[in-house]
C-alpha cells in the first residue's frame, strides 16, 4: 500500500490496525466483533494522547456518548464562512419554492432525498416559540425517575411528540444562547449602529431571529431508516427594513447548530456500520469504487452519530485508512486538510457528500497501470 497525503496520521498505528483486520480475515474471526474492538482500542489511544498533552477536557476524549449522562445532547455549531457557504445554500435550494412560508408550525411539504438519504424541513413560527417557552430549554425528564437510556427509550416510545418537541426546544435554546441579538426586535438599524461598534452592530443585526427552520436528516442503511441529525437555523420575517426574502437573508446572515444523533440510537447505527465494515474488509478487489463507496458510507455514518464525546474524527480517519491499508499493491491519496466530519455536516445529502469524498480521496490498484 502506498499512502500519499500531506496530513499527519500515525501510519504505524494504521499498520497495526490493518494487521489485526488481516489476521481476522484469515482466521474467520467475527469481523463485527473486531469492528467494536478496534473502536475501543482507538478510543483508549485517543484518551491517553489527550491526557499526555493535557488537552482541555481530556477525559472526554474516547468516552462513549452512550455512557455519559442520559439525555445529554452533543452539538456542533457551524459559523465559519466555509461551512455556511455550503450548508445554507443547500437549505435554500430545497426551500426556495416555499418563499411564502406558513404562519403556523408545519412540516414543509417539499423535502429532498436521494436513494439513501432524506431531509425533512419544519418551520417554527414566532408564536409557537413563545407559547412553548422554547427559550427555557426544558429537560427530557418529567420526574425524578432513574435517568438512564432505558428511561429515554421508554420516554421516546410513549411520548414521541413530546420527545421531538423537547429536542426542538433544546436546539432553539442553543441558537439563542450562542447568537446574541438586539433585545428589542423592532429596533432600527440606525439605533443599533448608534449604541454599538460597527462590527458588533452588524453581528447583532444579522442574528435577529423570529422564526426557525429545523431540518431532520435521515439515512437508509441496510434497509433500515435511521435519524442521524437535526439542523437548526433561523429566519427574520416582517422587518420593516427588510428588502429581500427571509430565505435569501438566511443565506447571508444565519448560522447553523447541528444536534447529533440521540444517545439511544447510537448503538443501532454502530451495528449497521459493523455490517458495512465487514463488507469493506471482505472486498473482492474487482472494482475500487465499490470499496470507496462503502468506506465513504462508514465515514458519513460515524461522523453523524458522534459515538464519542470528543475525538471521533481522528478515530474515523485511522479506522478507514486501516481498511484501505489491508489491500496490497494499492495506492491511497487523500487531499490535504480534507476534514471528513466537516464534509459530512455541510453536505447532509449523502450523494453530495459522496461526490466530495471522491474528489478528495483516490484509491486504486497499482497493477492496473
């Protein structure tokens, strides 16, 4: 295997992982079990590295989200120009036929799907927000019952609408906490500029919000439909100074908060990824693209489920590189600074993510020359 990239990755560790995979293939060991064993090994490795380097919150590196506080929600905030220039136009593309957004909470009928993934959009209006007191960010827990994953599973099963509304409440509360806006929504641009520095005034005005878009991402894996994430962004509607549509303003001004997969669903997703891992390592070495598509899907699913509190990306990089590394007389090229998590988050539709993956990752057999 020739491995070509400008990024630093521990090739000795990759080689060690690849040897374990090769040995398991020879001895017909259970590859599903091996997948989980490799995740555990890499998680412990990440924890030790973080501890030695005294990284902030090092104890969360390699810690399974499933074993953390029940009800904990892991989020990622997309606020840099690079990420927003991908995700917000994506939302606009699928919502622009709905410029006259309804005046009440509703699932927007148009939704976008490829063969394997689907996004469902929901509009949350100002009155719904006010009535539900979403700014309080209510807990999932209704009483003082034992707070564990079984409790959450039963809660979701028996109170699915309430479970969903509380996730939405959490996401909206997160947006308000992270992106400050003028307290008076009717304040004029002139007044804001009068009281704040220009850069701060611009930030506050861009953060004005009175309605929300929630996009729920699903993927079908091994014939099973899985909810992977929820994306939250905002609209500003009915401003007297507004000269463009709320959706066009969204592209220019809004930011995005991603709520990653529920704790109670992570184990199911990992079980499906284990099946894909089995398929990848047992590749028949005929068509390189088949292997790349399988590894891309593993990458995409692991990125979205965020199986650990911290350090998941490094584990994904090492594990997927090790899969490629098991095949002799091959060459793997990965573009510099290709961030798999960032691509998965900013290209939620799987076919779009796969296109980006294939632009940045090249795998080929050397004997084909």
